[in-house]
C-alpha cells in the first residue's frame, strides 16, 4: 500500500508503505531490504537490539539484520499475539524487563545494597521512579526503580540498565521485572 504523503522518488517501506526517513532511522534486513522506523519499533520485541560493553566499547548486534523481508512480512501481523502471550505468562503486566546481567554495590548499616541490572524491555515501557515487581525464584518483591532525570523512558527491544535497592533482595540473570 502506498502512502499518499510520500513524495515521488522517495523510497517506501516494503511492509507498511510509509516513507523511509533516514533521520528517523531505518532497519536493514539480511536480503538488503530496508524497513521504516515504525516497523522496526514494532518488531523489536521479536528481534532485539543487543548492546554489550566489551573492553569499554559498545558492541551492537541487531537480530533484525538476520531476518528476510518474507519472514518479517509474515511476523509483523503476529506481534500483538506474541505480546499478549508474554503478558498472559506474566500475570497481565503492562511492561516486562528480562534481566541478563547483575552488578551489586554493597550497602552499609543503614544503606541497603544497590543493584544495577542490564537486560531488555520485552514489551511496554518503564518510567523513572516506577514501582515494579521483581520476580525471582517464585517470589515477588516490590521495588522502586531509580534513574537519572535526563534519561528517557525505557522502551521495548533495547538493552537498558535498571537500578534499584533494597535489603534482602536476590536478583539473578533470567529474573523478570514487571510493571502492573
């Protein structure tokens, strides 16, 4: 479907028909096709963008670069059902964060330990100072997320670092943080 607002000669997204705007970012597929930023954001839950810090440098790996246009066209219609399935598995939560790595700073007598967890928001978003629930080994613990004021909300499909503190907390890779 062609977008009526596109100008002649401008490339269109082969999935939705929106104009490809390099300023907004485009996604490159394995077969050389390009997707608009709208389709890329929609697919991030299924095709995450990983950002790993190796020797002080950020190394990015984009799972979307391994997909073909044919695969993406088939899967874009199933994104909502995929998210609904994840929501059902996590008690109907509004947002889900999957913990990949954990760093802990020791607390003191009156100061609880502080945890920095790196992982991905699978769906939904977290805002600064959200109250969330840490799911660890069958237990649920309410936590309050901490973030610098200049940071934007955490959105799905990207690697982020969430911080929180509390006495007696246990957190490990594979744990989930949900916002209900």
